[in-house]
C-alpha cells in the first residue's frame, strides 16, 4: 500500500512539474509575441500642420478636447493623466500627463509629435501607443487637429510623477486578443485626409462629430457585447423609441427617457452634454440615418 502511495505521489509530482513547465513556456511565448507587437516600429512621414495660437483656434481646440474628444475621460479633467495599478497579474496602466508641467509630455512634444500621436497612434520612436484610440481620431480634419494641438500647447502646466507602465500577463493577453490595444496596427497611413467639415444640422456633420462614439459603440455604432462596451445607437436599439428631445435631454442631464441614470464612467454625458444644440441635433440626425442593427445580447439584457 505504501509503495502504491509513493507511486501516486510521484506521478502527481511529474504532472505538476510538466504543467508548470508548459505554463512557463506559454508565458514566455506570450511575452515574446506581445513584445514583438509592442516594439514594432512604423516608418511613416508625418506631414506638418499649420498651428495657429490665436484665441479662436485655442478655444476651438478646447471645445473639441473637453466635449466630443473624450480626452478628459482618460487623461483627467486637468489633462494630468492617471495611473491604474491592477496588480502583478494585470499590470499598471499609465495614462500620460499631456500638459507642459513636470512629468508632462507637453514639455517636450513638438507639433509633429502631437500629430504622430493623435492621428497615427505612434510614440516618438515610431512604436504604437497603447490604448490611444487614434484609429478614431485619425478622422479629424487638419483644421480640427491643429486646433486641438493649439489647445494642448496652451494647457496650464500640472506637475506629476507617474511611475512607469508595467504590463502583466493578463494585459498582454488583452493586447494579443484585442487589435484596438495597439491603434497603429489598424490605421491606413496613406489614406487621404478628410476635408474640413461644413458645420450645420446635417447628417454629414453629425457623422463627422460622432467619430469618437466609435471608441465604445463600435465601428457600426451597434455597441458591443463585453462589459463596458457601448449600447446600440442604431435604430435597431432603444434609440428607435427616443425623440430628438429625449436624446438631447439624456446627454444634458444623464437621465434616459425611462428614468435610467447614465454612468458617467461608461458614458461621458457630462462632457458631451456641453456640445451646442446644433452639434447634438446633427449627431441625432446621423444616428437616425444609420441602418438598424439588432444587438441580440443587448436586446435581451435587463436595463
């Protein structure tokens, strides 16, 4: 009996060692593959923009950054960045300080650096930024991007001492499975630039203004199925039952027609609600013009 027990424990030990070895090999493969993706360099020629620092341009940039740009949701209202430390398995995500203060990239960024980062999702060294939705901001016109850069250059300096980013195995698996984690891999660098939009209460202008909505509500605006992904904004979702007044009120107050309160951490209604009436009306026209897409998982979820 004793010999049998020894044999059993020996086999258990062999199994555990083999399992540990396979886990180590898988971890090494994960780190090798993700490092290959993270440190890939993109060789592109960045076209300069004419940046005007007049009051009108700076104010236009401020309006884009603080309303439809979604910049303050990630980089914080004062643009000083944030740190999310989720432990050794996930890692530490550091969202940079955009200001010219100590520790801020605004202190060293040139105009070309800003264009490279916002439009193409690239670091100074040509590697992809992490989690920056440049595949969406790539749709900004030259005039609007120039205004954004003018505002960022004029932002009040905030001093920070953020730690370095640290990527754990779970975050690296996310990079491997989610292309949007490395935006440069999704961008067509040779695509023609969009023309400067003509402001007005039109479907075309609404489409242009709504490009940032793709960050959460997906490319087709039908939303996603994972936690934290946006709801269906097409006529195939709940918005089919809303009126223009309902839409504008929801973004101004954070309360839907059914009385549900929007979570500002998931839906940035507090910033989007600062858009002008004409801008919101244009977005509404665009959303109503979309083909209805049914998101079956969301349709059966409890509100």
